[in-house]
């Protein structure tokens, strides 16, 4: 319920209204096109509200308890589902705060299947969820193949001016509503609501002009809509959009939308590749000096020379680290701005303190502490981990299982304490820990030297 606190309460009321005409085969469109994008709960909420609008008194105020009861779902999940419906363009929400809070939900009709698949943004969203092959199957089934249909025909459709212009002559004045008639926006916007503010079109226009492109011909209404949609979908900046545009302008100085889609997709892939490279970064790239210094010093040097990916692979039971662990490490590393070596210390410490299972919450808590302390080197990270050991133990404490009382805590080799009692515990496992560390140094030396 945290996400709904201060935004939506069970006692808040709601009333319903509906705009537009429901397309034929609405249920098919909702199930096969909208549901993969926004999820089952959002579709169930939309269908429930539509049913309530059709069967109940439309002016009657109901509370959100009714929705919770019918859908057997907590309010925070209903709130998230409502936001998805708003984002995809199936609901517009208005609120009135007087004695009681009342929401007005304006239900919008879903797009017909052909309109949905014709929409650049929606078809790309659907493709990301169901894959290209399934999307192609849907298009073949639903889209009318008109290739060759117009061959041999010449369009002779007349324009509006040719038919009606002579009827609009005279002294008649345009209709003006009286003062007591309130103007209501009756435009029905279908499809996702994408803000054009995320893309600086004024800057984009000037950038195109500087490159001697006809900005007015390129930034048409339809093209601006597609630009906004793809910018939102792939989280692209105005600069990246400008580069994608220049790659997609054909010899007639027109925007090739298919080329533009491909260019935006390439930028998205480059973002993903950058994230992958983060996991492969190393603190130092020079070869390690073998057989110099203590085991701990050798280990420090190796943690500086290997990448977080290599450390994860070494500490994993298999040859490859799980994609979930790699995403977790990448996210924490980028969010907190940790160097590869410091991230290696954190991963090594947390894995050995949590029975070789990475916990994102535990990682984030220690990482944010190190970021605040401006920890930038492997040695600094190790020293701080030693100094704050008791605090980190409290953060990482989990409910004890019965067998845990019989298990001696695993401590990293570099994490020796001055405490006599702990030294005795370490002595019980010293032969195992030493050989384990020696084996790690041997394996990581191979990886660090590209063997």
C-alpha cells in the first residue's frame, strides 16, 4: 500500500463517464494487443469499470472498496494498474477534493486492431513483449493486404473546397456559446499519452537548420508524434534523436520512419552495450607481480586487475554468473558510482557474509555508505569493511534457521579481526581459508593475464 498512500485511499469515491465509440472486436483487441503490454490486472480493472458504467447509475459515487472487493486485489496494485491504463490511453483521471475526495474516471475506447498495429509506438511496445515473429503473425491475420489493389486507378476524389466553399458565403457569424454554456474539451485522444516536452523540438529545429535540412518538412505533426514516442520508448535524449534523424533523412530530404526506428533501436542497444561494458571494467590493466608480498597484498592487486564479471564468474558455482546477479552488480555500481575494484571488494564481502547469495538490499546499503565515505580504492574498501564490521552485520542479519546455530560464520581471508575469540574461530578454518584464497589467486591471475 506504500505507493498509494497520499494518492488513493479505499474510502475515496469514484464516478464514471465514457467517451467515443467502442470498436468492433473490442475484447479481442484488449486481450491480444493491450494485455501483453499493460498486464492482466490493468485489463481486468478496465473491464470492471466499463461494466459498472454500462449497468449502474452513472452519477452514483462508489468507493474504491468496491474495486478492491470485485478484483480481490489490494489498493496499491489497483493504483499501479490504473496508472498503466492512463499511460496507454484507456483512462483519463480527474479528481475533486471537497469534503470527500472523488475521482472521475473517463473511459476511452481501445484502438481497433488495425489502428493499434499501425501505431509506431504501440506496435514496438507489443513487439518487445511478444517478439517479432508473433507480431508478424498478428499483422498477417489482421491487416488487410492492399498491395496491388490500387494499380491502374487514378484518384479523382474531390476536395472540400470544390464542394462546400460556395455554400459558406454570406454574413453569418461563427457560433459562439453563451456565457452560461461551459466549454468542454470533447477531443478524443486515443492511444498512449506521450509528452512532447521530453524532446526539445525548438533545439531540434535549429540543429536541423544548421545542417541545411528543411526542418519544417521533417518535423511534421505525424513525425513529431513518432519522435516523441520513440524518445519515450528508448529513453533517448534530444541529441541522440537529432543524430538518429540525420541518419534517416532520404535523398528527398524527407524522414524515412523505418530508418528512424532502426536508428533509435541502435541507440537503445548501444545503451545496453555500455551497461555490459561496466561489468567488464578493471581498476588496473597491468600484469600482476607474482610471488611478491603477502597473500592479502596479492589479493588486493588482483581485485584491482579483474572485472566484476570475472569475480562473479569465479565465485559462482558454474562457469557463468547468473544474469540476475550481473544486473544487480551493474545497477549498484552505476547508481553509487563505485570503481570496479571497490565493487569487487563489496561483492566478495557480501557473498561470503550471506552464504554466497547476493542480496541487492544489502549491497545497496553498504554501497551507499561507501559512496558517502568517498571510497575509491580496494584498500580503502577493505579497511572500512573491517572498521564497520559490526554495523554491517546488523544490516545483514536475517531470521535464523535452526541449522544456522551449528554453522561457523564464513569470513573473508582479508577480514582478520584483532579480537582473540574471533582469531580462535578463524584458526579452526585457517587451512581451508588459506587454500581457498590461494586457489582464487591462481585462477584470477590466469583471468587477469588473459589466459
